[in-house]
C-alpha cells in the first residue's frame, strides 16, 4: 500500500498551531472572516456561470485523487486552468490556508475537525447545495456528521474508522478489545505497535475506560495517560508509518491502525481488522471551499464532479477507502468481509473526532509525555 495514502491520515489529530488551538469546538458558520472577506450570498452564485472565465486551484494529499483529474476537470468543466498543489499533512494544508487573507486555494481537502476549525474562523464559503446536485448521491448518514451536520460548509470525500489490525495466523486469540493491545498477553509481548498522533494515541485508552474521544476532562485524560504509560514497556514501538510492513514480516502481530491502511487485501498474509467492542471513532476527510476564492462557481462544479459516481468510485477502488457516496459504492465490486463492506450505519456507531480548540493542547501534552524517551 502506498505510503502517500498513509501520510494523508497521519496528522489528522495533530493540533494546528495558532488556528485549531484558538477556535471553539462548536464550529459553525461566520458571515465575515477575520480579514473582512464576506461570504457570497446564494443569489450571487450563478448555476449557469461561464466557467471558461474561471480557474481552479486545489490542495490535496498526494495520491488521494486520480493523476489525470486536472485534465478531466478542464475537459468537462471548461475552466481556464486547473492546478493541483499537494500537502502531506493537515498541518501543511492549514498553514497554506491561513497564511494570508487569500491563499489562492479554491478547494481544499482537509479532515473533518480541521474543516470545523476553518469554519469557526470564518474562512469557508457555505456550501450552496443548489450548485451541487450530486449531493443527492451521498448516504443520508453523511449529512449527520457531528462536526458539520447538514454539510453546511464541507462535503465528505472519504470516511472510515480505527481498530486493531492483526495477523490471524500468529495470534493465539483474535483481539476483540482495546485491552488486548493496551495490556497485551505474554505471547504478544513486544509485538504490538501504537500510533503516536495525538488524538489516536489516546483513543484506545479513552475508549477502554469508557470515555469520549472528545473528552476535555483532566481526570479522564490523566487516567488514559496512566494506562498508556503502563503499556509502553510492552510495546514493540510507536509506529505511524510502517506498522503494515511490520505485520507482513511478522515482527508485529497486533497494531493500532486506520482501516484503509490495514493491508487486508493481501490474502497471503492472513491479516485481519477488527473494531474493538468498546467502540472507536469515525474519521472523515472533506472538501471545503475557501471564502477568499474568486472562482466559487467553478469550485462548486468541481465538488459536484467529484461526487459523480464514476469519479468518486476511484477512491474506493484505488486507495481502499470507503466513500460516503451510495451511487459510487454501488458501482464498486466489494468482496465479502472487505473493509469496504462496512455499512454507513456501522460507521456512525463510531464517535466523530471534533476540534477541541484550546483543549487540544491537553492531547499534545499527553502524547509528548507518553512517548518521551
């Protein structure tokens, strides 16, 4: 599996300096951003605008959309120019989008809690649904995401969950609980890895203790930290990049992993994925339109094109991530037991990670204290 696909997910929980740490977790829309840019009213955007007079600049993770997408967009939408810039992490994207009043970016791909933070700062254009008829292709569940109910300022692109990825031929008992890696049995000693990204490092401990992944309570966060510290001597490593390779080699037999990067598609490796009984998260990557964009009709047309089933199915077929687009998923051949076979209702059992504003620093501190040394 592509390393580029992984680096897209890696930073989703990392606090964004200056922005995500400074906004309230409530999100929501703002009519005017800090630089004075005012959102276009619905009647100011024309469904039949001449897109030949507009251009598009999109920022996205490498390998997250087809390489030929710019050519297809120019051909179908007739825009003057289509430029794609890449970011390796959410932090990188946020730096681009917040560096000045006008980043030059029209559409950005960012994870859900980052879209929430951008909206809270008044930097996003509200989604004008009348310009995106393909919103009708989304699962109903895709309109109920806690960071943006009703898709008011973001449109979901991919979604998934976190769990335990394991070698079924090497474990003595298949894992069913987060405690199977938090308190590994003797036969798994030094054969377990955990992720270090802040919110995901804390997730297994918080869930095993019955707490919310979005808790801001010092007592709960401290108890999660204590559990993670007690786990540390029994780990093989903290690993956000090569845990799949460690599973394949047999160096690791159980790892914390995002579903799309658990290499279950390699049947020879006997690798399986399970969502622990205590529950997990629901992560979502989204498309947002910057309020500073001078090409808002083209931006909406771009998102509408992405939501076309023939376009959107690419993500499921090429990066093994589920897309919240029923019409697209209906076109994908899904093997029984595949991670792509998880139903939307099952995904919504997971708790959406939201932006916590200033409280995000508590998770930064937890991560530093647990992994130090």
